[in-house]
C-alpha cells in the first residue's frame, strides 16, 4: 500500500534555529565577537595571499597551494560567519529549506576541495623532503595547477552527490534546528522521508573522500618524519620540522573535527556547535597565524615588505 504522508508536509519549510542556549544579550555579545573573528580572518588570509604575490622568493609550489588554501578559508568563512552573526543578532532566527540547500552545498564544496588541497600540500612536502633531486621536475607549474583544479572538481562532485538527494526530502515538523546553521547531521532527522539513500551517500563519500585524503596525508608525513630523522644537521632537521609542523596542525584540526562531526549522530548538544565552530570559524582564522608565525620564510617576507614600505615613506 502507498505510504500516507502527514497533512502538514511541506517541501520548503522555514526552520527555527536555536543557537547557543542563552539570553539575547549573550547572543549580541557573541555576534560582535564572531564579526571581529570574521574581520581578522579576512585580514589574515588576504595578507598571506598579498605577501606571497609580492615576494618572488615565495613563488614556489608550497606557497602556490597556500594561496589556494587561504582562498578556500576566505570562502568558507564568508559562507558561515556572516550568516552566524545575522542569526545571533536577529530576534527572528529562521532559515528556509532552500537556503539550507545552498549553504550545505557550498560547505561540502569548500570542505572537500580543501581536504584534497591538503593532500596535495602533503605530497608537495613529501616530494621536497624525500625526493629533493627530482622535486622541481615533479612539482612543475602545470602539475600544481592540475592538482588545484582537480581539488575543486572533486569538491564539486562531492557537493552534488550529497546536496542533490536533499531535494527529495519532505518535512512535517517540528521545524527546530538546535544549531546556528543548517548542517547535514541536524537537517536529516527532521525529515519524514526515508533517509537510507541520504545516509548511505553521506557515509560513503565521507569514507571515500575523507579517509581517501587523510590516509595519503598520514603516509606522506610518516615518510617525511622518517626522512627528517636521517638528516645529520640539527639546523636542517629543525627547518624541516618547522616547515611541516604547521601543515600537521592544520590537517589534524580539519580532519579530526570535520569527519568526527559528520560520522556521529546529532544530539543538539552545545558541544556539537563548538566543534562546528572549530572547523568553520576557528580554523580559517588560525591558518594564516600558524603559517606566518611558524614559517621563517613568510616572516622574512613580511619584514622585507615592511622595511621597504618604511624606506619609501621616509623618502617622501
């Protein structure tokens, strides 16, 4: 027999978001705080991109990928944080299903593209440290562009695979999301449509794309650490560790929180929102700080640009 659907079923409902259970005054304070974080994220990532563009010594594969990473961080933060600030400052905290679809699609595209980009960065470091004699030949300009474009293409594929099946969902209430945004784990349980297809696609893409990026990165860094330990010069070991440690920090923050968040069922807890904030808001802020403070070449480039600016200002 044909399944009967509830009378109040709707395909484009309006959801009520319930972010951070607290008073409206606390929401205002958080809104201003996240607005400040967004401004700092924009400034930090744009600064990294500008420095790499201005300093010819940084026109290498490693910094080519860093520019792309900064771009994705800017994009991700711009998708998530302005909407978060709006929700926190608004008295009516609602979002329609079509808005959820757009946000989820963009989130999957950016996060997936960044995951593949981090894999490319790991391979770049592996080639530079483990195979230095053929590094320039292997990591040529065309291959770097191929890896960057491939990351974007795979991001689009993963986004479409997870977003398009959402269009078949129907919702019959309650229309409450215990989160500050429409993330997949919170949205799916609200549907009264069978979710087997959506959950299978989500799980499969997380395993294939998520671990498919994570394990090659771990393999690359296992080989890198092994190679670094064989370096006789203490200063050489220190420089190699300094170059790679920042990447390890970024990878750990990104994969552990992201994959863990989407593999676990939504409970509506405050911890889930904090974890989401970590990979959607904190990581894009930390990336330029980590790379600028941990990387000697970037600090030298900043110093050179600052000194050049000071000389030009004194000459006028």
